C-alpha cells in the first residue's frame, strides 16, 4: 500500500481573497493566485515518493457562483504548476449532507480506494478544521497551518507554514517507514 498526503487546496496551494472578512476561493481562472511558497514543499514531498492528493469543498458549484468549466481551468493551472497526483472535489453545499463534503470522509476514502493508500500511514496538510476532523476520524496524521480556521478540535501538529509542515511530515514519514520495516527508530 502507498502513502498519501492530502492537501487542502484553498489557503495552501492558492491564496484566498478576503471579502467582507470571509476567505473566498477563486471563482474564475483570472482570480487564481497560486501560492508560490508551496511549490518547493510539494516538490520535496514528491521526491520522497509520496502521492499528493488535493481535496477541496467547492460549494460554489452547487450554488452557481462557479462553473465546472472555470473550476476545471483553475485545476489545470494548478496541475501544470504543482506536481499533483489527483484533485478531488465535493461540489455540494454543507446542507446537502454529501458524504464527501469535508469533514465527512468521502474524498479521503475514495482516494484510498483509487490509489491503494494506507490511511494509517497517510497525512493531511491544511489550514481548516474540517480537514483535521476528517483526518482524526480516519486515523491520518494532521499537520495544520496555524490560523483561526483550524478551530479548537483535535490537531496532531500545528505549524507556522507549509515548509514547517513538510519538514515535520518528512521526519514522521521516515520514522513510520522504519517502524513498518521492523527497524528501531533512533
């Protein structure tokens, strides 16, 4: 089985806009502002042999504020900039009770099946409580980027930025790999 890193899209791979104090994801390709600081971090994860799977709630599809065409173009731009293995989207609003709408685990379990992932050995990098809750419920290790959106629930690690999160993840992954191989960790 393989090890994956689930990464929240908005706020980690792209910057969100603050509209009346609320973080809003890009709704058109021209609004997309890639997080250039994340490029090196993603590259390091890929070099370590980890699968990179983006998960994102996009209720704007459901309410009509973003089209599938614009969402696809945004994701194509992200795919060409970052080395991503997959992007999974929940297009539903929270009120629709979709099983893939985070914090529900549907996107994570779908990826585990599709990519033959060992969720106990996998990770989540995010800046939102929904990802941390899903990670906790499925046994993934959560590495949260410190900000008010991570909430007060369970967090395995809270770090300053994506670079610290990746450094911590690589150390943890090395230790997990050694343990899985039956070698003592020193």
